[in-house]
C-alpha cells in the first residue's frame, strides 16, 4: 500500500494473492493434456519461464492492477505448470508410501516461505520493490531450472505383445528372445504416462511383419496385435460417479475457501489488533511455514500407516478447533497468536497435502492424472474468493476479525464432516486404516 499509494488498500491487494493461488490450480486438469502432448521437460521449462517473467515484469508495475497480471496470472500459471507436473509424476511413481512422499515434496514450500518472509521484508526495506522483484525472479530462474533437471517422467514397464499368457518380458528374455520377437513386442507398445507416446510404428509395417513371423517357417508363436491406444489420457468425468472421490472433491473446494485466510491475514491481524510491529507480523508466516516442513512429512507417514481419510479428518478437526479456541482469543497476546500459527501450520498445512493423496487413492491407477487435475482445480474457486470474502466480512463487522475467525473454524469443521461421510462410505469399521 505504501508503494503504490491511494487508492490501493488491503481489499485491492488481497486479490493479488488470491489470483496467484487460483491460477496455480485453475489449469490443473489441462496439465494432463499438456504433459501428454509436449512432454514433462517442456511443461516444466514453460513453468520456469512464466514464473521468472512474472517476477521481473512485476518490478515495472506502477499500479496495483499490474500485479494482477504479473504476480497473479503469470506467476500463478507458471506455478501450475511446475507444481502439478511434479505432483503428477510423484503420484505415479509411488503407491504404498504416497502420503509421505508427497509430504516430503510439498514440505519444501515451507522451507522457502520460512526463509523468504523475513528476507523479503528486509529486501523491500533496503532495496525497494523493483529490485526485490528482479532479484526474486533471478533466484526463481536458477533454483527452479536446477530442480526441473532432476524430474524424470514415469515410464511403466513395457509389456510384450504376442507373448504367451503368463510369460513376462524377463522370462521371454531367458528363453532367448530373438530380434524378430522384440520387433513384434515393440510394434504395439505404448508408453502410458511417459514423456511422449511412442506410436510411430506404421500399422501396415506391423501387419507385414506379423504375417512374416506367423508363417510356418517362423519359430515364434503367432503374435496378437493390439490397437494402439489414444495419444494420451483425457479428462475422465466418470470419476464423479464415484461417491468417495466426489466427497473428497467437495471437501477440497470448501477447505480452499479458508486455507489461506490465516496465512494471509495474520500479519495484518498482528499489527492492527495485537499491536505488534511489522517484523513480528512477518514472523507469524515463518512460524506456520517452518512447522509445515516437518508436519507434512510426519503426518504423511502417519496417513500411510493409519489411513489417509483418518488423518485428513483429524487434521481438519484440529485446524477448526484451533481457530475457534485459540485464534479467537489471541487479540492481546503474541504468545497465543504464535501458538495458533503453530497448530495451524502443523494441521492446516498437512491437510492441503492430504487431499490429493486421498483423491489418488480413491481411484484406480489410470484415473490418477484426471483425479488430481480435478482436485487441484477445486482449489481455484476457494482461493480466488476466500480471502476477498473474509475481507468483506471484516469490513461489514467494522474492522473486527471475530466473524472471519469463526468462519474459518466452522468451514474446517464442515470439511471434516464431509470427509467423515466418505470414510464411512468406504468402511464403517472404526479402526480400519482408510
């Protein structure tokens, strides 16, 4: 607000973070198609370019709506390309330990937030807004480019075509697989989920080769030709016939309304209500981010052991209760506010990681990309409207945060109830690991 001057206020700037977070998830279903057609490397490189351009372009902003385009749309869309691509790759590599793996991956965001919150405050004070954004853009380009180099697309083992039932690729090799048999095996082979779909073998050539190998002189068994699959996975709307998945989708959408509210509003709450200096307000972000680093890993491990739905219900309950019982009474104490941020960083931060894990386990392997795409898209409306809606509640309450705090707590408890219905739908056994 000090940088752009009037009429820029909290209401106008609240849309920057909301747009950014919404754009990270709005194109999630389309990422499935982009990965299939252009490959993981190309999608990641495009994401790095968008994020870097967004920060550098923001350094030339002269009014608040310029930030809507640069930090809101450009950075947000680049984050979508990077975030969803990496989560999609991880979800297909791991099954039994998917919770802890995704927790480890997402916990990295806590490291960045805990370091960058005080660092950004210092750079803005020492260097000013333009150079802070340019330095951030350069750091993003270097770090994201280096990280993208280590992402490898998931490639399932290639199954042979025409091999007798019960014979695996390895057993075929042991039986002295010939070059002709390898050629037939490759003829109908498709790499589902890989960087590109390998369907370049012409159908006529396959038929000619098959006819030659099936001749009486050929020692190989008659190959069974299969029709090549489409050029990649498409969006599967039949997922919403699955009640288990649909309930997770609904709960994700509701939780997105309030997830960012404590994180984005606490610095303002700390300065305007508790009376703390801005540096202490930035410290609240460091607390919630630092706690999230470890809680996502630990709770991810517990979710793998005791059930993802069970862990999600527990985290939602504790997030809602911490808002109603701690944050609501933190108006005069830095210690109480810090305690709330600790609990919210622990359980609220873990919840946002558990939803995609729960969604991926509610469907079969072929539907995982679409399932994750729709769940991440469910964040869009919540992230876009959540913070402005809470700002409206605060304005209508004449500056009081109590209505907003109650709203956050109640929505968390409603989400816990929706996930509980999904849990009962899967199994009514009380201590079953679901």
